[in-house]
C-alpha cells in the first residue's frame, strides 16, 4: 500500500481529487512479473460503485467507474476516460457522484475489469 502522501509526492496533481473526497482514496502500486512498479492505482469506494485511476505516468492514465456485483446484479464498467493524468483527473472531477443526477449507471462492459496494456 502506498500512502496518500507518497502518491502526492509522485503526482501532486492528485491533490484536487483527494480534496474533493476528503482523502478517502486508497493508493498502491501494481507490479509487473519482475516485481517492478508498473502502475500506481487509486480507488475511491462508494456504495455499489468504485472509482479507479490507473496511472502509468503523467502522459498515460485511465479513470473508470465500476458498478460492484451484488445479488441479482452483474457489475462492470459504467464510465471510463483515458488520456493524460491531467485529463483523467479532470474527467473524474466532472463525474457526478453515483447518487447524483446524470451519474452513469448502465453497465457498458460487464465482468471483471483490468485495463489493457497500452490502454491510452
């Protein structure tokens, strides 16, 4: 697990997300098969949804909102945005909270989610 302070040292741009959600983001590194850090991943959990941010570097990031599987409901991706880190953060900032009007709720890709290599 990577602390919020460590994530902010690497990417100060994350401060706007953390400020909006009262520091409820959790960050950690995902490593490649050789154990080298490949992505910094951040997750913000909501009831029934999770927002996630995969960061390769400042030029490549992916933001998604996932609906969580629940009894009788198959989860999956309900929204995503890829591009630079700044663009992904801006897209997350503009995304309504799951319980607000205009928030995406229809699953556009079901099943487990893992970003493809070279997702941007």
